[in-house]
C-alpha cells in the first residue's frame, strides 16, 4: 500500500486517496498528426521494469494531478512533482541518480 | 441538531447544511485574489488550514480552491456582493450550501472515531485547532474542520447522509473504543 | 495418557470451571485454558484426522504452528472452521468439533485412503481421474467434492463485529518477548512514538518459563520492572492479542487484534499501521526431527510439552522419551523429572555433549544415549513404544522402549516470514541449519532506506544473555542512523550466560532410512507430505524448490510450513545432492496465519458495504412503493406500482400518463458541472464534438462527448448561463467521471486556458414535468409565464415557484412537451410535494426510470451505456450532424478520420420491429446471418404508446438494411424475426416536443 507525497497538499497520502493515471509525459497528438503518431499516443505505453514516471490524481483530497518517479521493483519513490512538467525535473533525476548509479536518464 | 442514536462513547450531532460557497481563484490574478482579501480575510489560510473571522470560515482546499462557510445571517449581504464581484473576474464563487451536510463530533475520543476510517496520521500533536482536511473516510470523501481536538466538524455529500449516519451509529457504539493494553 | 496436574498453570484459574463440548462429549476445563490444553487435560489425545490419508493425529504444539488440531468452533452464525485448537481460549458452552472425517473421528470411512496410500502419493491427481471422461460428472467430481477441503463451510452469516483501525507510529516493534521488551525500553524517551504488538495475551516471551529454579526470582523481578517501565512510558503503546500478519510497501503493516475474553462490542480489529521503522522480534519456532511414524498422537514438540505443563498444568504423558539434537530440549525432561514423571531415555543425535545441562539430566537419573534416534513408533492411535536405532544406518531397531509421550526437538527456526513479505532476503546459516534475515538485504521503505531491523531469536540470537547484550547495541546504532536524540541506552544484563554447544543440524533420521521407512516419515503433517513424496518429486523432474513445493504441496497448508519448510528443503537438498543455499526457499506471503474474511471487510459489510447515494426525493419514493434501480452508486425509482398492479401494467400507466397528461420524474442524479471563465467556450468546443461556444445565453444545446479514440462516452444538455458560464449536464453515472475528465484536461494539457469548473451535481436537484398538460400545470403557479414565445424549446428561464428559486429548462427526453426544473436540493422535496398537490387536477403521475427509458426509446434517443459500449462512434449512431466540421480541433477529431472508424461493416444504430408484435426481443440478443453474428439488441421494451414491442440495436451496415428482415437467435431452438427500420418510432417530426 503505497504512501505518496502530494506536492499540492504538501502531505503524505495513502494510496487509497489517489487514483493512478498511467504513464506520464505523454504528448497529445491532435488532428494534424500522422496516423502512426496518433496510434502510439492512444495505445503504446511503456511497461518499465525499474524507474517509471507516472501520473496520480489526489481524488479524495485536493483533486489535483501530479507526477511521481517510482521504481517498479522495490516501490521506492524518488519524489512527486507538478503535472505541468513535460519532462521530469532535474532535481528528481538527481535524486534518482543518487541511489541508482546505473540510471540512464529519462527516455521520451 | 439531532444526536446520532444509540449508546455511544462520544456524541455525534447531525447539523445539516451550513451556508457555503465554492471559490475557485487563480493566485496569479491579483484582481480576484484581492476581492477575497478585502471581503473575507486579509490573511488567506495556509495549506491544510482554515481561518475564521466574524462567522466566516475560509478553508484551503487546493492551490486554486477554497471552501467558504458562513454561520452568521448578518453576512448574507456581504456575501452576495462578494459573489457578484468575483464572478466578474476570472474567478468563481458558487453557492454549494445544498450539496453537503455537516456533522459535529464532540468528546475526548473524537479523534478515535476518525481513526476508524481516515488513513491519515491523526496524532494529537500533529493536529492544530484550525486544520481543514479533505480526505477519505472508509468508502467516501469527507471534509474535516477541527474546532479543537474535542470538537470536530465533518461533512459529506448530501447523498451520503444516511450512509454517514449509519457509519457513526456502528462505529461509536460503547465498547468499540480504541484502547491500548498494559 | 494426558492429564491435568494437581497444581501449577500460570494461565489458568482453577477457581473458574468452564464447560464445553467436544464432538458431542461434555467436558470441563478452566478459565484461561485453550481448547488444546483443555482437551489434553481430558485425555483427548486423538483429536484430528489428516487431510489426505485421514491418519489419526494429536496435538503437536502449543502455538500457531500447530499443523494437526484444526477444529470447527461454535455453532450457527458463530461457527468457524479450521481454527487451531492451540489458539482459541475456552469459553463457557463452547462447541468444538474435529473435522475431515465421516461419519465420526473415531470411525472414519475415508481412512481407507491410508490403506491405498500407495496410490495417493504426491501429485496423484495429475495422473488419475482422466478416463473415462464420462466418469467425471457422475463419479470423480462428486467424490472429489466430498473428500476435498478440511473444514465445513459455515452456513449462516458471520455475526461477528469486525473493525478497521488506522494507526501511525514512528517505530513498530513486532513481538513482546525479551528482544521486543528490551527494544522498547531502549527506544523510549527519544521523542519517538512506539507501538508494540504482541500476539499472546501477555508479554514476556519464554524467559520466565525457561528459567532455572535459582534464576526464577531474578527474572520475575526483571519482568515486573520491565512491565512497569512500559506502562509508565508515554511513548509506548502496547497491543496484546494482536498478531502482525502482513508487511507491505512503505511501512504499511496489517495486524489482527483478537481479544477473546473481552465483553467489548468489538472483539476483532484489523489494524492498518503505517510505521517508519519496524523492529522484528518474532522469535523462533521449534522444528521437529523427522523419523518413521512421527505423526502419531502423543508426539509433540519438546518446548510445547513444557508449555502445557507450565502454562496450563497439563501433562502429555507420564512416561516420556525425548529425541533431540540440542541442549535446550533437555529443559523439558528436567522439568518433567522434577515433577516425578518417568523419563526412560533421551536419544541425542549428536556424538556427545558435555554441557552442564546434560550433567544435570544425568544427575537426575535420566538415561542419555548419543548417536541414537527413533527408528519406529508403535501404536495405532497413540504412541505406545519407540524403537531405538542408530543415527547412521537404515534404522535397524536395537531396543524397544514403552512410553506414552514423545518429545521431539530438531532445533529452532527463526520466524522470518514478516521479514520476507516485503523484499527482505534470507541468509542460509549452514552451521545452525536455518534461514535467517540477511542484514545486507533488508526490506526497504519509500526512500529506499532500510526500514526493518531483526533482533533476538528471529535474527538467530537465541540465548537471553546474548539478546540482552545485542539488542541495546543495535538500537543505539539504529538511533544514530536515524539521527534521533541519541542517549546511549544501557541495561544491566540480568540473565545468566549459558554455554550452548552449537546444534548439529539434523532433519530426517535415520540418515540411511530404508524406502519403506521413508514412506512413513512425515514432513508436512497438514498436507500429509512424506520424505518419499519429495524424493518422488525429484525423480519426476520437479527439482526446483518452487516446483517441488507445488508438486508435493509441502508448506501449502494453512500453517504455511511453519514446522516443515526447513526439513523439506533439507530433504530436497539431499535428494538432489545440492547444498541447501543453492536450493533456496519458497516465498512467504501474508497473512502470517489465517485471518477471517470478515476481518478484511471490517465494518464495511451489510449496510455499510456500499455507500448508496440517495436523492432528496428518496424518502418520498420509499413511501410511495418505488421499485429501486441502482444507477452508478445512486438508488433511483424504477417504477411506482400501485395496488396490485403487475409491472407491465405499472409501466403502461406511467408511459401513457406522460403521453396523454403529465408525469413527474426525479432526475436529480444527472451530473451538473459549471464551466466558467473567459475561455469556457473555447474549452467546451474542445471537449464536445459539436460547437458549444456559439450557444447564446438563455439557450440549451445537446452535446456529445467522445474520447480520443473517437468513442462516445457521455452526453447531455449544455445551458449557457451568461457570457462566461456554461452549465453542462452529464449522465447520472458519468457525473464524477466527466468532472475528472474536464479537470484532467485543464490541469495537465490545457493549463493556459482560463477556465474553472465546479461540480454542482448535488447542489441542484432536477424534477421533470413532462406531457401535454405540463405547461398548464406549471402555469397554475402565478409567477410563471411559460408560453411558447416566452420559453421556446431548448431555452431556459430562472424564476420562482412560490418562494422557491427554480431554473426551468425546456428540454425533452420523452418527446413530449416537457420542462426540467432545477432547484436547490434543500428545497427539492418541498417543490416535489407542491407539484404533486397541484398536479392532482391534471392526473399527474410520478414515473420511474423504466418508463423514462421506454419513452425515449420510442423516440429513438440513445442512452450512453445502452446504445454505446465504449466502441461506438457518433457516426455509428447516425449522429453525423453532431460532429462539427467547422472546429479545428476537438477530442476525437483525429480518430474520426481513421479508416477503421469509417469502414462499411461497422455496426450502426437501427430500430427493430419484431414481426410478431407481441414478442419482445431479449436484451443483448444477436442477429445472425449465414451463421455469423452481425449485431445485437441494445434496448428493448414493450411500448404501451404503440401497443407493440420496439427495440434499438447495433447491426453491421444497419442503415443500408432498412426494410429487410433479420433473424435474431434466442437459443439453439428459438429465433425471432424482425424488420430493420428507422429508430424513431413515434412522432418523428417532433411536433409534440416543439409545441
């Protein structure tokens, strides 16, 4: 049962207060995109073994979305950050590198 | 104010509706922010807190949302004007009085009863008088406004009223207090 | 023969007798007894039959590791099967029944399994029950169903009250033995909140029971002083009778509180604990030596024999032998000898031992034989004699010793389950012969930090002296690692230093046991797994420990192998010729021991199971005989039957009253979302398929919402309140989903848009007044003018009915002249009553959701969730008109251009009229053509208006099939034929709603 920090409420939340929104940093493909890009946007998702970046909504609290970086093997969470970020901020990547020396960085 | 029935280890009262407004405001929009500061409260509540002045309680809900409660009829005119002014800006003030119902929990085991359904850390030393929390109680969403450690106002959606009353009846029965040993 | 001693028993109160029943027999025990101790006190040694072979079994232990004595306790609503007799406290008039036998414990027909055990070796079911196939239904299955399972399922509702309790703590100490108590004392006064959970009804572990006579007073003083410290300390909260049962992510822990003697209303609670650091002090469980015929009643773990004596004053037998490989087990025979019990022999598997305790035993006249073990046990239902053999060799019997009790000890296994639940790894200690927590690979918390420390016997530190020495040191280290107020904790060691010769690990003896003996050497008692079974598994290629476990079912019973895992792993290692640490071990999973299902539900059972949402009209509905329909979490009125009406009559009355007069409907559950801001129109244009920003103030427009894949997921009327405000209605079930959808787009994609939304679903209730007389009815309230000019179709006005503020929308879901009144929820009931009163004149009838659905189906209006299922586009529904061609971008636009959403074989919405007008097509039935299913029925009713059945459906290429007849397959025997038509069956020009 995960315990995740909501950056808006600035407190820890039990997983039961949250709703998971899947992969973070998806790029919305609109009417002008190619069929291939659109298909990728709709259906292709990463299934990471290790560090992933995902979206959460604090549905029973402030109702806001935010992102986390989490290791799917150990459930270590490296931090929560704003949903407005289009890629993981430097501070989060630095936190990850501190404990995972072989972390290759965020891949789009 | 009706008391929840049964042989209970603390008192729970059903209050009903409290006049309330949902406020949405962009903090970067100084104009709308100032309307709140001028009419309601100069010092806006900090995260997870509420301010109270003259029967008006302003509760922090999120970084762009407040819940405003009014318990004095004299404020009605002020609030009407406040609503009119805000709705001319990018902000929103909307009457949400009817959409929730309030309960009052009184007694020195008030925190105990919340511990039976709220997953948060409700340690006495971590709660202060003006804390406002929006969280989950069992299966439903709940607002918690601390008047003191022994007097707590909670609200749920109007449609959950009967469910909440039943929850209180079941969980406050004498004999189900949370106790430690030795 | 087991019996009660005349005195002694720290847990029992000899002044209070308790009556109970065992298998129909009336017996007596004392307050404080467990069912197990009371049974033994009454010489009930044969108390169970094993799962597979139905072998006679007795009590093997005194704790939760008990594999044999599973009982059905209680009667009726309180009946619970599969309860370990060692863990239930005796209560007045308790009913105890053994299980897994027929017709009775003593005369069990199914013990014939034992005779044919050769055919029921491990994995027999993979090789049998295959032929003939027909035998499955009538022979194999009924047979297996009768024989399978242990206990009997309860047949009545569990009346126990269960509750969930949340608790947060800085430190959770799991176990209140010496290590746990010392850890608590060492951690106090450092500004930490500490919770200590102990599964027993007292704390103290084993040190009092283990104390020698000369140590007793000293230890007792220590015990009382420690309890005093824990009591006084404000930091420390102790829970007794609370077993920690699972460790999960981020320090989340589940603990099961079972207070058996309480008169409190809540006896069973599930503690949901969030701990920053956990200290594991779960001790160790004694392990048996596996020898031939080792599962007979009368054979028990050595320390358990002593527990029964010291805690309950119960003696297993008066002529007891011990087979062991360690010094500690000698405490049992010494204590028994002191009470005058005959100890004919101790068989020690070691070559020798010259520790003081051996000398003490010899000094008491106990005969000790080294290098010997048990080669055979005589007795059918009780041990009556043992055959001594050499540890090496195949087990030739050298001497026969009559006895009526056998104590077994192969050493102690650290209780590491909880360490392993959430990522902690184990280290094999070859010298001691057990797995212990690996301090280099601990469970970790949210930040990747170590969040569990194992201390005491569960970490492989057994002697009290050593525990008292190492615990304070480890705690001081922990404190400095956590950077907390660190005053070094020092405790005077009151315990005597014991010299213990390292145990020589032995597992199954004799080492060279013959094949025949191996078939009688039981490793896992509960699942009847023998040494020969493990060897069979290896022989058949199931060498991996996970495979061997599943093939033999070793460790898969309710005791999770507490007394059998290590022995099993070792036998496997021998069979494979591989060292044990290369074998590994199977995974430990929560719960640590069985917990009731009701506990997981907690108080969320019965009435609290689902939060049913009720509208303000709910009370009126209840009083007026409403049939309920669940819509999402709401309960809505499905219909209001009057008198002795059948359902069809009711629906006909309700539908026709709307068509001919006027009807009243509670539509409060509809979602209402306020969208406000300078960019509100722009935003809604992106969300809906049609143009919303062009809507003028005071007007309404029906809108459709699709997801990015182009599929319809919600619909509703949008009203423009003013320049910057829109009120969007959604389906009842979709309100929260649409609100979340809008927030998601505003927060994560289009955060530059100046828009705010407010969920007003419960702020307003909505009442529909529908039918030709609706205008007349509403105009009886003086203040409103609802002429066609004042309020045209798809417009709204705000006004008052008496002094109740209302917003009246002129919209229609029924196809009749109709108005929907939005009112603040607190006044909804009042308005509803007013309308009913005034409506009497117009023969106003309330109608429910089913009549509502019939009315809209007659008009061919879709219902999201019936005509759509997540794979249906607006074009499929014939609603191209609602997809804007002008808008540059909106959700779904790209998808609509994809080839597969424009293909001609897509299912399209059509009307369906059965040839036989009275036959109503079953909902969801399929249209079949050339043996292929080409579509299905999405809504189907008998229409009182048209006096015939109608249906809507999605049929491949449906629109081009209008006029043709299709076959709808109802079953392999019946088909219904129907014509495909336009979906609008009634008033296709819409004259009535425009009036």
